[in-house]
């Protein structure tokens, strides 16, 4: 049994019967050979042996199966197309190469919206790449716009000028010095220490005018609104906990 003859190469072009029937017979022969001569071999070894036995024509066809890859994030379209071109080198696509790369580019996209946008009758590979790049750029811009650049809430431990200056200094060091700071006429914002701090750091001090009580009321309402929102969020957090 150890000298069992190796099965012949599969003949893709032959006058001997139907191709599908020839394939079934050849596959059965190879499986029997594997069961007898390679029963202790690993799956990888059996696959390699089958690829060797099938012959060069079969290996050429097998190489075309490698021309499939799904777009992976955060891979760019240029990287993806380059990978497809490298895979296509062994596939002998000839004049069909650009068209097949375009089709694989479309099929490899995971976003239905972008994939639907590319389903055009006159779509070329260059146009598909351009559409993909435009989508990449728009997603990048959207990501930049949605970044949280707002100031975080910093709690004052007390209402003294020293504490107000400490909090403002923390904000300035993190985000840059403001052009002006508007506040009410409370003692911390009208003290010599605060005015000296403003002069030292170069920002304009603006107080809501005591002669225009509406503005003081608007500021106070805004403060109360923020306090209510913070209280609600705290209650939600306690309930969730």
C-alpha cells in the first residue's frame, strides 16, 4: 500500500466526458489516496498535497481565489487598492485587471451607503477610488468637528478671589488665555486681586452693569439653569447606581 501510485493531474480540457463528472471521479480518487497514504497527515499537509496533485492548471485557478480581501479599518483606500494590485499579480487577469480591482473594491466595502454610491454604469477604478477618498475625507472632517473641545466644569471650592483666579488659571493653561471674561459684580470679580490677575494675564474684565438689571437677571437665570441640569444628572447617576 505504501507504493500506491499517485493520482494523475486533473485534465480541465478533455474530450473524455463531462467536466463535472471528471471532477467527481478525480476528487474521489484523490480522497482515497489521502486516506491510504496520508491518513496521519495534518489538514495543511493534505491541502498542499492536493494542490500539488491537481497540476499547474489547477494551481493557476487556485491562485485567482486569493484575489479577495475585505477592507479593514483603519486601512485607507490607497492601501487597500495596493493590496489588491499585489494579489492580482499572480492571477493573470490581463486587460480585465482594472475592472476586477474596481469590482473587488466595491464588494470589499462594508458601508452600504458608500457601496450603493458606487453602483454606476460608467464607474471606472479611478472614479471609484476618488469617491472612496472623498468619503474618507468627509468622515475625517466630521470626526474632527465632533471632538469635544468645550471647557470642562471646574468646581470652585469657595467664592474668594484667590479661588476664582486659581480656576481661571487652570482653564487658561489647558485651553489658552481668553480675550475677555464676563461676570457679575460679585466681590471676587471686583477685588483688587482679581483685577491684578486680569492685568497680569492680559484679558479684559467685563461686568454686567448694575444699571441694567436685565443683564444680571439673564446671567443668574443661566447659572440656575446649569445648576438644575447638574442636579438632574446627579439624580440620574444615583438612580442608575
